[in-house]
C-alpha cells in the first residue's frame, strides 16, 4: 500500500487550541482525489501519577467541550521545542503540586490520524510527593483527588472516568502492572 | 465543584468532518472568564473484530491527518439518529466484508472533553465471518489484515498500532480477555 500525495495545503484559520488547514490529496493511481481537513494541535502529555501510598493522583476540573466536570490524569500541551518528559514533570507539578524522581515512559499514540496531526505521550510517575508548587493556568480551576487502583478500575468500568486519553493512559498502566 | 456557565455560543465554520464554535465561559464565582473552542464531530464507533480462527481483523489505510499508512480497528462515524450498534455492524461490513452474530458493548469514552463534544463507542464482534459485502466510501482505500492476539500485543508495544482510539479499543478487549 502506498501513501496518497498531498498538495495545496493551506491554512484556513487559527483557533485557540488548534490550527485548521485543508489539503488536496490524490490516491496513488490517481483515481480518487478530494479536499481533506487537517487539524493541528500541540503535542500532548498525560501522566499516570502514583503517590507513596499507591494512590493514583487525579485532577477534577470543568471541561468546556463536554460542558461538564471530569476526572482525568494530569495532562497538558507540550510547548514548542519542549522535551515530552520535561512537559510531563512541569504539568504534574503545575496541576497537582506533586513531583517525582521515578519517571518512566509508557509510550505514545497518535491522537487521531484521520484528521489530526499530533502525538500524545504517556508517562508514569511513581513515588510522587506533594513537595512541588501548584501553578494553574489563568483559566484553570483544578481539584486533586486520590484513588486506590481498585477504585480507578471501578471508575473505568462505571464511566466515571471517560476522557479517552486518560482512559488509555490508565489502561496502559494497568497492563504494565498486571 | 460546580460547572462554569456558557453563553454566546456561536458557529465559526463548518469543516468537512467537524463544526467549529466558540463559547464564552465564566467560572462559578465569576473570577475567571474567557472564550473557548468547541469542536463538534459526529459520534464515532470502533470495532474489535475477531474471526472464527481467533484472528483480529484490522484495516490498513492511508490517513490524511498523519500523512501515513496506519493499521486500525474498523471504525467510522455514527450517522445522525443511528444507533451505535447499528453503526458498528455497518462499518465492520462496509470496511472489511465481515459480519458477526455475536456483538458486545465494550463501553464508550468522550474523545476529548477539553474542546471536543463527541463520544466514541467501542464494540466487540466475535466469530466474524467474511459473508458480508465490502462497500468503501468514495474516498476510502482499505486493505484487510488479520493478526493473532499475540501479534496485536507486539504491535501495541512496538508502535505499529498508534491510533489512540484503536489502541484504547484493543486494550479494553485485552483487559476483558485477561
């Protein structure tokens, strides 16, 4: 199987958290062609954070897309040029006040290859200690909640945890721990 | 924790696969407010399809956002008013030519509550048989590949499978099977 060829990629608009472009794309033998959406966000990082009592540190916050309150792993955007692990350490400390000396990569995924370009990196932080400094973005309001791994599994099954990338990150950790 | 209040929601544009709106949102005590992006897609469905020889049926296709070829579970958009299970059966048959009489829900997730509104439903189809009729969308080119569950696990670890929702769907299935 061969890639399609893209041409005439052009920016349509820049929103707050993404850039929207269109691109003309033609199949390898030229029998199919069309205009496709491309949505570019910064890369993202998700952090499965475990404290010294084996509690999973989660963040509770209002989410504007869903118009509801969610319980998620600490997460955020990787700044341009920033190392993913650096972003993970920064986001965990900013959102939760926790820091860790025991970091491990749980891999990465492409958020949605159909029309999005970005990558989500997943990290595990063990033995987290509340010795950092919380520092919210100007439009963030976050509460920290800690749960046993058994309770996390219940919340995955009940739908109390529902953000796809939080869900994925926690399943990656459960698979590692099994 | 209380929800923020949204007002002045307005459509900015309709792209091919999403609608982009902005909304003004204020925190419960009114000390924070801003304009936020809302991206609305149709709901999606992902299908973990297992054939009568315990092979996992995957689809290989060029993806325009990533500009590369991916290996994914069968998946697609749920038409407005369509039942998610109906969409799952339809997408599996259209993309792979396989049908099944043994369907099971693996739950659903919110794709990205931060700025997206939609839900992704995950289904498991067992004992799939190649007795349906493939019917690609006009701009789809798909090849079917079948893998043992052991090989799927290798591909999750190696990054050969990289779409976040495919990854999540397969981890949900592995957790169920464990």
